[in-house]
């Protein structure tokens, strides 16, 4: 029989305080630092132990995420090198010939954004697609706000909520949920598909309704006068083939988690070095490769710096995290709480799904990216201890909702990159996103109630 102590109650109280702050759109990095300090003091019964817990928690959390930080940084650096060479334009240009009417163009823009985002993440994809494809899209007469909707929903929504290639989001969620990345991805596919299909379908119907009354536009594209360099042509062919080969190898050899991440990261580094050397020779590359790497790692650290602090606090709820931070025979606080709920509180499947969905939504309100993922992962562990539900699917539900909100498509300050490059107001983009995304979230919650 599990008995809750003041340490368990304190941890739950701190989590509720974090959720309340996020509901008011406040960052929880500073509260998480204070939470680690307080928990360290309470567990070790020593002020010195509390201070040491701060450092130990960051080291533990940072070690858990370092692999994914590196691969995202390398992919970003690679995209910078390809852009400097001019290969990025050649990779995407062939699809422009198919942009003949508004409906096809809307879907093509979304699919391009999805494909680029799944390989190099939405943030760098916004700049790439916005600079190269957006002018072609607007020539067809698509309202610019709907171009922003397509880029936002397919990039920061569909691509990032699954993140099957780089696996940044599922890595964070799986760590917090005490499961493997492969298992989480496998269980997330159906819920991810429901969210993606419903959201995209509703958005497309709304788009067709809005543009129906617009006059037709005849599209005539002038041939490009600038002749690309041979090196750019080479990298424009090699880069997609290299990543396609990675996908094939992942399927053939069943590479998942860290193995898949290592393959992507290594490929990105090879392409980065090759593109840099082809852009001015090896002598010039000795200096320019450093600039690309600095840009890439600057982006990676910027994205993950708050996540390391937040995850450092929430990882205290797991047995491994508690032992690493506090030492001794520390047990998983959230596991204890889950067992206590199972033994003392009658709960059922639907309330658990709704609670996980609410946790995903609330933790996404700060619009900072991945900060809510440790929370929804830890929440899924607690519920799975209290009820025989599919932990991985429950955690993936929280991940999907968190990313769609936080990644983001519903928070004005989270859609700023897309809004800025398209020249629309963030509030206007969010208004267009609201109905499709809410419809997708509702359908995904219903599916989760039936499946978990």
C-alpha cells in the first residue's frame, strides 16, 4: 500500500502552480528552478542538498537531450550551407510548374512545407519556403493569409506534432513518459493521422469557400535568368537522395530513437561539409563551416535552453531522475502518486483522456515550443499507474495537442515566424487556424477515448 508523504504533496502543489502560471501565459523556467531547489531541500533535508540538486537536475536533463540538440543544430547548419550555395532554390523549384490553380497550389504549398519541415524542422523551413515558394504561390491569386495558414498548419502543426524523422518532440515526451521513442512513435501514428486529416480537411473546405468568389488568375511564369552553379545542382540532387536513403535504412534496419537520430545527424554533417567545400573551395570552407555551425548550434540551444530547465524539474517525478538528482534510493514521485490514485480513487478512461488533453492544452499556452512535453509525458505515467491505459498513446495525445498549441498554431506569439514572412498579422492567422485546429483536437480526443 502506497502512502503519500509531504514530499509527494509538495511536488503536486508545485506542478499545479506551474500549470496555473502557464495558463496565464507566463514562463515557468524560473518557477522550475525554484521547484528543484525546494524539492532538493525537502528530499535531502539540507539547504546544501537543495543547491546541489539544481546543478544535478540540469546535468541529468541536458544529458537526456544532448543528442537531439546536436542533430537539430547540425540540420539547421546544413540548411544554412545549402542556402549559401543556392542549392535550396533548386531543391524546391521543380514543383512550381504544378501550381496552376488555387486549390492545387494551396495543397502543394502545405505538402512542401510538411516535407521540408519534417526534414529540417519548421523554423528554418519557414524562411526557406517563404523566400522561394511563397512568391510563386501568391501569383496564383491565393490570399496571403491562406498561404500563411497552409504553411503554419502543415509545418508547425502536422510535421512538428509527429516529428518522425528528427524525433525531437517524441524524444522529450518518451523520456518523461519512461518509454522508448520507437514505442511512442508507433502508438502516436493513428492519433497524429486523425489530427492531421481532420485539420487539413476543414482548413481546405474553408479555403475553398473563401476563394470561390475571387476572380480567376492566369499564371504565366517567366524562366529564371540566373544560371545556377554546377555545385548547387549537385547538392540539390544529393541532399534529397541522402535523406531518402536514410529513411530507407531506418525501415530496412528498423532504426529508431538514438540510432535514427545518429543517422540523420551524421548525414546532415556530411552534407554541411560537402556544401561548404563546394562553395568556394576547401580553403574558404575552413572558416565558413564554423559560421554555419555557430548559427546551427545557436538555434538549437535557443530552442532547448528552456526545455532543459523545465524538464529538469519534471524529471524529478521519475525514479531515474530522482536518483540522479538526489542520490540514494529515491523513488519515482509520480509513480507513487499514480499507484496511490489506483488504490484509493475511482477513475475511468474518458476522464483520464480529457485530463491529459487539458494538460497538453494548458502547457501549450506559453507558446515557447517544447516546454510542455515533459509535463504531458509525466502526466501519462501517473495516469497509466492508476488505470490500465496505453501509456504511449496517452502521452502522444498530450504531445500532439501541446505541439499544435505550443509549436504553434493557436497562440499569436507562436505563429509570428510564419506571419512575419507572409506579411500578415499573427492574430489574423490564429483566427483562420482556430476552427480547423479545434476540430482536429476534438476528433483526436474522441479517437483517444476509443483507443487508449
